[in-house]
C-alpha cells in the first residue's frame, strides 16, 4: 500500500486566532500517526502564489490522511483557524512501494 501525503500551503493572516488551531491540531495528527516531513522552513517560490508556510505530512495511507482531516479532532482545530489564514490543502497517494 502507498503512503498518503497531506500537502498544505498556508499564509497566516491573524496569528492570535491561528494560535487556537496550533493548540488543537497536534492531537489530531498524533492520533492518526502523522509524520511531518516539511513544516515551515525557508522556501524559494518559483511559480504561482507565494505562501508563508509549506507543510508535507506523511501518513500510512491516503485513507489515514483523509480520516485525520475529517476527524472530530481536526474539524475542531479547523474551526479555530477559520478566518485566521489562507490555505490550500491536498491529500495525495504516494508512489507505490517497491
């Protein structure tokens, strides 16, 4: 089975409100076995919109990543970041393991 990856591009517009998301989201990620491969860091935008934060999270499968995103824990975290950031998020299948 392929790993699943959560890829997010985020620009925080209200850091105080976004802090509520940051307080709640780690519990959801921990529950679903997330492993952060990229979180913030220096980025060099080459094409498209420039984002403040780039995030890549690995899960055991795409189904596991989707379960995390749709979980009650993450829904609550998402409600805390509503209006506090702009975000583009996709969940994708990784390449099949050899």
